[in-house]
C-alpha cells in the first residue's frame, strides 16, 4: 500500500459494497475524510467520476495527497465544502448517486442543517439520483422528492 493511503475499514467496505454502483456513474461522496472510500469507488465505476467533498481543509489535503493517481486519471476530484453549502459549479454535470457516512447534517446530529443540505444535494443529483447514508444495514436511502 502506498504511503498515506488508508485501507478501508470493514464498516466502510460494507457501505461501498452495498452502494448500487455501475460503470460510468457520477458519484458524490459527502464527508469524504481522507478519501479511502472515494479511491475504492474509482475502481468500481470504470470511466465514471467521483467528487468527494468534506468541510475540513485538513481532510481534503490528506485525501488529495493520497489520491494523486486517481486525480490524474480524471476520475476523482475533491472539494472543500460543507454539505449544506454544496452547489454545482457552472459547467458541472449532476451526479447519479450521493452517499454520506457520519455527516452530522444528514444523520440527525445537526438537524438545523438537514433541510439546507438535502436541498443542495437534491439539486446536485440527476432527476433519478439517489442519496444513501449510513445507519441502515449498512445503508439507508433518504427520499429527496420534497427537495426536487
């Protein structure tokens, strides 16, 4: 394993495995931390793309430093932004799927941010895009109809 690259924990591995991923997908990871799940997803989506976001500057720095090959391939990018402040860039295509693990705005720890986060996520997804969070077995799908 390359220096700085973290192996997936069994819990995170189960979450990645449970996601309904397919080749060519555009995936949004919310709260990516050091980027371990994002790097694993790159392997599973072929020529697709994953944008991994986190509110922490330190986490994004760690993720970028451990992901140079994936970033150079054009299949992975990182952005420092909080879930509740997410807005697609002008030339950015919407995502097919979003997922979040231990994100306070989505798991009930910060309910005042939930509506803002869900609204922004819904706008960043395609019309049929789906959002999953941890908390199920291992995932829970969050309906976004009221935010579209």
